[in-house]
C-alpha cells in the first residue's frame, strides 16, 4: 500500500480505455451491430438513388456522414452501459483516479472503437461509390478522424448522462445529435470539396472550424463530466 | 502501532433525496482495528451512509473524513478505502484475474498481477481465476468482488451485505479475511441484516432507523441473544411508529 501510487490522468485513462476495448473484443456486440448497420446503410443509399441523376461520387459525402453519425451512436450507447450492469462505475469512482481520467479513458476507447468501424466503412464507401483511391481518400480519412474526436467528446458525455435514465436509447441520440450538427456540417463541407477534386485550400476554412469545435467540446466535456456522476 | 486519528469520522452528516432524509445527522468515529456492524431495516439509510463514507455521495450537510481526508476533495485519499457492495462491481466479460488486476493497476500497485493472484488466493478462488466472471455463480462472483476490493490493502473497508450469496466456505473465507484485516489495522464498517453474523465479527454495533443511529454498543458488553431480541423490538417499534405516522399524515 505504501509503495502504491495511483496512475496519473492519462495513465488511468489508458487503463480504462484498454479495459473497455478488452471487453468489446470479447463480446463484439457493439462492433458487429455498428458494422452491419454501416455496410447495410451504404448498400441501401447506393441502390436508393438513380445513378443517371446524381453520380455516386457526389452522393458519397452525404452518405458517409449519415452512416458515420448513426454508427457512432450505436458504439457510444454501450460505453457506459457496460459500467451500469454490475455497477462497475462505483469501483472506478472509489478508486484514486480522477473523474476526468474516467471520461478521457471512455472517450479514447470510443475513438478507437469508431476508428475500427471506419477502417472497414471507408474502403467499403470507396468501393461502392467509385471514389478515387489515394490522396483524396487519405484526406477524407483525416477529416473523419477529426470529426470523430468531436463526436466522441460529446457522445461520451451524453452517454454517461443518459445511462441512468429509463429511456437511455432514446435520450442519447436526442441529446447528442444537435451537438453533432456543427461537427458534421463542417466535416461534410470539407469532404465534398476534397472528393470534388477541389484544392485543399478550399476545405481549410471548414477544417479550421472543425478543429475549433473539437477543442471546445473536448475541454468542455472533460470539465462537465464529473457533474454527470453526482446523484 | 495504529494511528490515533479516527479512520472514519462522520460529523452531523445529513443526506436528503428530494424531501426524504436518507441519513439524518449521523455522528460516527471509528478507529483503526475496529469493526462497526450496522444493522437496520430496509430503507433505514445504511447503504446511503456507506456511500457517503466511500465518497460516492456528497453530504447535504456535515462532513465525512477518512484517515483525516475528505475523499471528495482528495482523490489520492480514496486509496485508503475498499468498498464491497451487494452489486459485484465486476465486468462479466473479463476473468476474475483481469478484474482484480485492473483494480490493482488503478491503485498503482507495483506488481498488479501478483497482487491480483494473491487476493484471489486469499478468497479461495484462485482455481477459477481464468474463467469469465459471467460463468461463475453468484457466490463465486461475490468472492471475486471481495478480492477486488481488498487487493490494495485498504485501511478502511466498507462492506454492504458481503455475505449475500456466499456458501459456508465463502462465508468462512470472508470472516477470516475480515479478522485478518482488523488485526492488520484496518477499520471496517459492515452493513448486514444478519445480527448474529455481525456481532461475531464486530467490535461495535449500531442500529439505524429512519436515517438516524438510534443505538450504539460495544460488542464486548452485549449478550447476542438479548441484543437480537432488543433489536427486533426496536425495529418493530420503528415500523409501528412509521405506520402510525402514515395514518396521521393521510388523516
């Protein structure tokens, strides 16, 4: 006990994230449901439009962000529900790690989870919608990562708030989606320009706003998180 | 030699939920090596008091200190506390070893794997260390939960109905563990409905009714049979008082 020293904020956050990923790796329930949803949605959107009116490449940005937002919600839902089942959250709260590190750990776990989904979704999107492989797709992947940071920051906070309520499945999208709008709006604008073969400089103003939203959401949600745990 | 300041000190602690006073002005002092058995009917406020001491709840008024620290203000001081709840606080997809090792890492124990295996061995569940928790019975899960709570050798152990679901071997392992913790200087608060069991382990006994501690005894001075009879009477009188209050209120 005397030799023990609790890990710092980021050390503890990594422990929490690693634990969450280990649980997801064992159960794979959220991963498969998010993945199946993403691939099915890509298929449906592909066949729902007349190709002679709108080319697949022009539809791709919109489809990408709709699929991404809703598959993210499926992943975020499980983030705190795994803590609620046997009140694992209490064990975290009585441990000497800070509340902020719990939030950051959950957010990192969610981000890695969503990155794993995108690893399959983005190539599938490129395949279905005949997108140029190479630099544009790499830039789109970077934009997706930036947007994911903001989505995860907001979604993790609201997942913690919603989990104790009776209508958690309904409440999380209701709370999160309005906050996703500024992120998705900027990310979609930047993606449209990148996939439209426009110079990167044209996307840059949208990306700057996206980065600003990421910073604001990460800081604000980290500071707000401890209050969501009060009974 | 145990430290002289109280391991747990609660002063005029009150906690309300809406208009309901779950804990109402409780004073408590518990020193190292002491064990307080807390009895009371359902809804008396025992679990709320335990959660206040653990720092999981914020008192509406009054203060709670553990080893001289307020757990809500000093995160590192939470390392003094081990909490055993009636919910297992385990992750079912992980194994007992992974659950306890994760806890050991949160407390910064230098060799978390060895500490985890040691704690599981003390709770006599080492042979199931690598089976998923979801495959274990309620009693075995409770043993893992106890191992997880004591892996960092806390100075204050809070136990909420720890004997629930344990078989004779599990109960004996827990009683041995509690005696060992006491002799090593840990202070224990044991919430239980089983008065006999509580008196067997505790140095002090208290009864809670309607959020208040209405009786506090030194276990050395009480005779278990008499105590149980008096406790039952106290609880029944409390229930009668509550129902007469309800009648008055509706009238």
